[in-house]
């Protein structure tokens, strides 16, 4: 699925999309979608690399606002 399709499908079922795609906000006009996005910024998307970001992800999920994009870095 391409990003635009993914966002269209996701916005119907979810409030937040969590992704490691650091270019998503530059590839899509997020104002067209009713979903917030959390981007996990890491050198790769392997679990050992992403695990240290989990506490910050958890906190971001508690505070994220509608249509907001949050980047989480180590």
C-alpha cells in the first residue's frame, strides 16, 4: 500500500499512526487526513534499535493532539 492509501485506511480505524518512515510528512499533505502520526527516528527499524524509543512513544501517545506529527529520537 502506498502512503496515501495507508493513511486513508488508517484514519478510519485509528487515531494515531506509528511509523519509522521519516519522509512521510514531506510526501503527504497531512491536512487531508484525520489522523495523527508518531515517527520513530532511528538508524533502522529493527526491534533492538527501536526498543529504547518505547518510553518516549508511550508518553507521546498520552499527549498527542489531533493532526499532530511527533518525531521521537533517541
